[in-house]
């Protein structure tokens, strides 16, 4: 296609890049270090060539590129004496901000004329800039929310390589190749599945996947990889889960985009500790297949919160072991088998739970433990349905969770962080002693 130069304020942007615009031709900017080397301490052969190629237009063009005002009488001959003075004074060490902005805007306008094939052929780095970077060159995840399909010449290494090189420079961007297509996007799982299953079928330049589709891909990828490395030891519920809850999504849609739950094992068999972020609430859970074990474990945590020093000196026969998420160590003389305690936690299909947390909007500590349960739906312990009582949301609120990793994310919040004492400290800090409203 014929390319139309973008012209504004005495500058032009086109196939030759960003230049001064005049009837005598376009002159590109010489960068500060090169300009200094050409003219200081004396004029070099390279500088002489620049002057010769552009006759009397080189010096005025460079002065315009660097935003330096001058009078006609300042320039005698080709203007080299005046140019040297400006370079020596440091006036041409940096391009003014308003000219940088002008160049960026004109570049955007010109490159937007190009089709995907034309960008791949002659301006490979622009593929990444157009779809994945903002005007300042920083990652922008709002411009392309799905997977970008980039057609490249079959067996091309140079042009495809330049696109890949540009993608590698962007933090968080993923890419893959299948035949004569490159697949580029923010979601590693979405890119991987597109490369494997779909890339060859796309005729359009880009494809969008919804949030739900992306989350499905994350879970599918986990299951595929987990099954490939699965051993006979059995499946563990421990890991990182993505969560969906219709009730929260309906009432607080902006807070429900990235709900998660990370399930950890504890030193006790069949007792688990979780950290969760449900958008409106975040906090911790204790889970167990036994209501009695759950009660006993939570009671120990509560006693540790009420009087830690007294419990340290208490030498009773309590069998409770140190609790994940508790900031204290529980003493005990129980004779439970260490082999059983060190073994991988096994979970039945259903786990009962108690949780404490905080309301994310106001920071209110929700120190009264609430209850619920989860039920795993598969042998791999990768999907569970849950019901939970949640302050400000409702009773028996349903939610689902799907595993995306066997390694739960680490965190610092513990059961004690949501105690009554923590509630009081937060309340007084926020309201000066008044009740939380």
C-alpha cells in the first residue's frame, strides 16, 4: 500500500522515520553522543559528509530537532560555528519532552496505517508496541486481552525472530510458534493452548478469549501437567486454586475478577490451613474432615491468642501440634506417631472449615469465626464446591474452586491476625475508640 507521511509542526514521520520537513528534503536527528563526536573538538570527516549531503539544511534541522531557537544572522556559512557552541554548552544533550511526545504521536499515527503483514515484513517491533505497550513504552494489559495471532512467512527465522525479540523485552508477555503463526499474549496458559490446538485455524489477526475461558485454560493446563507426572502416592488437595462465586460476582463484580484460595498442609494429618482472597473478604481458614479435630485445632489457636505466655508454661497432655498460620508453638506430650504426622496429608471428599478475615474495603477485622465446608468433586482433588457463611454476603454462600498449581502461594497472615485484640487495635486506630460503622 502507498504510505502517507504524517506531517505536523515542521516535522514529518514516514518510511524515513522522524525528520524535519522541508521542500529540500527530510533530515533525521543525529543523536547527542554522535553529534558531539562529529563536531567536537573539531569537525570530523563524518560531520563533513553530513554537511555535504544536506547542504545548508543540516544545521538548521538539528537545531529544530533539539528545540533551539536562533536568528538567521546566528548562522554564517553552513552554521557549524553556532552548532559547535550549542553542543559544547550541553544544549543538545537531550531532546525536549514536547518534541519526544510529538514524535511518539506521529509515529503511532503512521504505524497504524500498516497491516499486520506489513508490520511483520518491515517493522517487526511495532507488532509488540501496537498491541501490548502504552504510549510510553510500558506494558499495557488493556490493549490486548486475548491471544494475538501473528502470521509469519513459513520457516522464517529473521522476521519472526525480531518479533520474538521484541516480545522478550516486555515483562509478563508470553509467546509460542506453530508453523506460520506466532501466538502472543499475557496468559501463558492461553498462549500454550492456542499454539497447540488452534493457531492454524485462525484467519484473523487476533483472537480474544474471555476471562472464563482463560481460567478454564489455566485449570486444564494444570491437570494435563499434573497427570503426566502423577505417581502412585495419591493426590493431595494442597495447592493454589482459582475461585468463582456467583453471589460475590453479582454484588461486587469489580472485586471478583481474581479470587483465589491457597491450601497448605499442617503438622497434623487431615487438618489444613488456607489463605484466601474472595475480593470483598480476605483471610484464613482451618479445614478438616473431622468436626472434632477442627474444633480442637481452632480452640488451641484461640487459647494461644488469649494468653500465649500462660500456654507456654502449661504442661498438660494436649496433643495439638504447631498450627500452620499460628504464630506460636503449641506444647504437647501426646504420643501420636511421628510417621503419621510427617506423612502427606490425606483428605476425605468433604472438609469442614472455619474462617476469619477482614473486609477489604474498610479493613474491618472479622474476628468471629464463621463456618462452612468444601466437597471435592474428583479423584485428583482439583475441583471442589463449597458453602460458607460470609459476613455482608450471606449464609450458605456457594462457591467453586479449581486447582491451577500444586504449590500454594505463600503469605504472612495468620489466624491470630484476625483475633479480637486485632479487631480492637484496628477499630481504635481507624475510629478513635468508636464502634466500627
